[in-house]
């Protein structure tokens, strides 16, 4: 976030170009730059004839005409004549520029090496992004540190309480454990006794059946023997 945003002031956005034969395409690009933020102060730099003719070529309109065309654009708040071909930190600081609006494609600088005229601004933007990321990480670390301190403080406040009540906590646990074991032992003992009673009852039933069979044997007699004895007596008669 720019300092202007933090202070509630307009965000200072800079755009530059040649703007020869100013047309609706120029106006549309400046409109986009103006609408980057809800409260934007748009500064537009325009190179003079000497610099333009040296690095780009001849123009139809003079520098003064190009400056005046920009001043009549509704989106422009301030025109900066004799703008530099390559942005520098000194220029950005002088005009208190927060952001630079330009095409995404590179634009050759004055070195002849094919370097981008916005290379410094792009490098600066990357550094600013890293700086913001570093600040966010730092703030996050501070918040985490504060939470750790709160947890440590809370733990320290309750440490004595845990130490003082440790014996009571352990005794309560052992008592509950002993009670559970007692209940379990009683249940197992009852089950065993129940099984033994069933086995004893089953044994008594078997013994009674055996006794009934013995009683029936006492009443058994051999008919054939009795008949023989009867006939023998008849002969004797």
C-alpha cells in the first residue's frame, strides 16, 4: 500500500509517452491509469522534441502542442514537460510518485542495448513487493509470538495448580480404576457361579433318571419260570 493510501491522500500515478497527434487511444490508456484507484492523482510525462527525435523519430506536433493536448484531456491532473526517456529514482522521489502505469511490453531505452526504459521501475516494484511480503511475514511472526506468550503465561498461571492437585488427580484415577476392576471381578465371579449351579442341576437330573431305571428293574420277573413251576406242581398233584 502506498503512503498516500495510508494517509488518505490521492494516490499519485505516473504515465509517460510522446502523445503525438493525441487521439482516443491515448485518452483511453490515461483513463485506465486514472481509474486505477478510487482517489487518483494522474501525472503525465511527455518527452520534449530533442529527446523524442533522438530516440524515436520525427513528430507531427511540436512539444508544446503535445503538452497542450494532454492538458485538455479530462483524465490528466498534471502534465510534466521534458520528461526523461528512462525513469530514475530521483525523478520518482521528486514528484512523489506512488505507481507507474505503462504497457506490459518492454520499451527500448537510450543505451542501444535493447533494455526496457521501465526496467528500473519494474525492479523497484519487485523490491517493493518483496519488502511488503517481508513486512507481512514479520507481522505474522509477531502475532504468533504474542499468542505463544499468552499460552505460556496461561500455562504458568495454572502450573502451580496442577502441581498442588497432582496427588488428588492420581488418587482419583486409581480409585476409579480400582472400582472398575472390582465391578469386573464381581461380574466374572457371578457368571462362574451361575455356570456351576447349572452344571449341578443338570447332574441331579441325570442321577434321578438313573434311579428311576433301577426301580423298574425290581418289578421285572420271568414269566416262563413261573409257568414251569406251575406245571411241575400240577404233575405232582
